[in-house]
């Protein structure tokens, strides 16, 4: 097991101002490259793993705030691990980082709870910008990518009553727009309200739905027939 923790006194307590991040990939050289890229940034690598099953076990001990998770690994698939990880750590942001530019993989990642999908050839600056965006609760997928990923998601849960609290009419309006991949400022222009108001609505929606981020709120909307994905 390659897990490690840089704060032994309290493994769940982040270092001041830094985000606890875990790397999961079966290539040690790649993990070392990412570690180098994240030096002197707001991201603190607190653990590593080389397979999906190992990621699940290490995450239970370390409980990182964010995870970079590969898909195809010799010791176990990342997409299979993703579902378990999101069930056990709802608040943890998981970003798939892979060599496979595959729409099916992306759709499975989105449906399984991933906050984003990045390709390994990405340069350092856009890579860091993507991590910061996810840390700030933003959506990495373009509207086109999100729409494509939501296609085919089952609407069988449409009559489910899994809400912690019911959504208001305005929150439903925001959710429908969010599920199309719009940013807060775009939704604010459409709804003729302040961007800060939309941000508050999004925060309330995520809390009421019991999901971890905007992407999963969009998945919820698709499963409940609130947005057209065809």
C-alpha cells in the first residue's frame, strides 16, 4: 500500500489553506510527475495508491478532500472504485485523469460521481486551473460534454422522494439551467438576478439534493426528468 499522510496528529485536518489531495495511478513515474507539478501550490498530496481497490482502502484511512483517479489500472478499474468512493465520501471531489478520450468513459465517470474528466496530456497551468475550479465548486465539463454525458441516464428515479428538503420554484429554475452546463454569471443574466444570488441558490440546491457538486446536481436533474438530454 502506497498511502501516506503528512499530518499524523490528525489525518482529517487540512494544513492551513491547503487542499488534501490523493493520487491514484498504477505508474509511479506519473505520480511523481504530478507531485512535482503540485509543489508550492495550494494542493497537498497526502496519499497515493496504484489501483482502484487500494484507493478505496487508503481513502478510508486518509479521507482526502480531492482525488485524481486513473481509469485503466492493472490492479483494478478506477470507474468501479469511483462508485464506492462517492458512496463513502460524498464530499470528496474526484477528478478522472486518464489517457482515454472516450465518451463512454466520460459518461460513466459523470454518472458515477466524478467532478471532472481530464486527459493526461494537459499542461501544468490549465491542470492547476482545473483543480482550483473544482475546489471552488465549478464545473469542468463544457455544456456539450455535459449534455453528451447525461444522455441515456435512467429517469426511473423520477418519482423518488430522496430530497432532504423540497426545492423552491426558483431553485428548480436554477437547477434546470445548471444542468445545461451554464456558469453562475450566465444563469444570473438569464434570470435577471445577481450572480451572488445564483451562487446561493446553487449552494442550497446541492445541500438539498444531498449531492457533492454541480455535476452531480445535473445528474440528479437528468435522472428526475428535469432537463432534456436527447
